[in-house]
C-alpha cells in the first residue's frame, strides 16, 4: 500500500504535532509554578482501572484488586535544559483515594521528562515513622505501610482476591515489596499541560501490567524482596507508566522508523517492537496492538485526523515514543 507524502501534508502534520504536543509558556523567564503529578489508572482496554473490578490475569486465572498503595520518592523534573530535584518529597499513592499529587513549585517553561523512584530511599527507609507528623506519607499509616526497623517500609502493597474462575475468587492475593534492593527507578520522556495553578504532569498508570508474568490463579501471598515481588517492581518500572502528553523533544530515531507518517489506515512499527499504543492529546489510549509472528501493523482507520503519541515497547525492554499524524 502506498501513501504519497506530499510536502503540504508533511508540513501540516508537523505543524499539528508542534502545536498540540509541544508544551511551552510564553515569556523569556520562567517563574515558579505549582506542579502536580496526575496518575490516571488505566486497564489494558483503555478503560479506567478500578479497585473492586474483576480482571483476567496476565498469566492465568482471574483477580479482583482491593488495595493498591505505593511510595514514590527521588523525583526529578527535567525541563528547559536543566533538572530540578524535589528534595525530601515523598508521595504515598493510594489508588482508592486520588489521582492528583502536588509535587511543589518548579521554575519551568517546558518539560522534557521525569525521573522518580518506587519505594523509599535508603537514607529514610529505616528511620522511625513516629518522627514524622501525622499528615506525612512516611508517618504511621492504616493499614500499615511499615514492615519494621530492619526491612523498612512496604514499597508496594497490592492485595485482593483471585481464582481460576471470574465468579469464584476465594484465594488471597497479596504482594508486599520490601527491602532497599527493590528501590526502583522510573524514567519517562513526558510533557506537561498548563493549568490555572501551574502545570499538570499526566501519566497513564496501566495497572493491569502489575501482574505481567505473575500467576495468581491459585492465590498468592508474597511479602518479601524475592520472586513475584521482584517481578512486580520490574513491571512497574518497564510497563505500567506511559506519558499522556509527549514532551516537546522528539525521539527522531523512533519517528523515522514508523511509516507511513502521516498515515491514513495502517502504520508499521519497527520489527523489534512487542507492543504499541496510540494515545490522543487527552491521554486516552485509542489503539493498542501486540506483535508476533512477524506482524508489525497497527490499524488507524478509526482515528480522526490530527496528532497522536505512539508509545512502543521493544523486545530489549526499552520504551520509545514517536509523534504520529493522521491525515486523509
């Protein structure tokens, strides 16, 4: 199939990508503005991931998540050719309560990427929770997020029920990850959106990937730094998070290997891509495909004209992004 790339179409798509995906603020000097991390829970079909719903296990069986809480720390925002490390900033993400977490004030005009860690850094992991005020994420929690002096905090607490049938979820499913060795780095090329208060950094949190390669069909209880605990942390680092807004810095290598671009009905991605998602400017996953047996084609016939983000997972564990224009 042949898609002519006439100069007007290419120019129009580049203009659309620049206008929609680049995030900037007018003015030559950046002033500090409140930055908020927004974690949008998503299931693999693009719908909202909700506690209490039943999902098919990625490696067999079914499960109903009932509790998901985890720590985020060591946050660095990369922007305007520099980086701002948020000192002593700790988040206790609780999927049952909110998806918005204020990070603080950052003198930013354009954001390029974000780095954060899952868990509590070694310098604070073994301190007494009683030293913090009640409102602090590292204070005592109910239910507890602290495992004791030696192990420190529970980095992730994931609980629910599971079983071999969707309507018979009688087995306990519990994964609590602990230990300094599981302090896990996440790095994403991501942009930000302007709000009345400052900036939002919207990320899709695809929580169904938490159980990638973990069989919960007969129940599972793992409170440790081994086995499924390691797998879950690796899944969070490599599979769970996706940028809702692509940063203004293009991944040219990835974009050049996506064709045709602009596209009208199908798009081919590189052969080493195992899974790809197309995200609209609102952060919704509008198309998703897994690849195998030599196939590397995504259908985009149902997508309206405009600019999108293409997120690709590679066989070596890398995640790359490209801007994709749909033009007809």
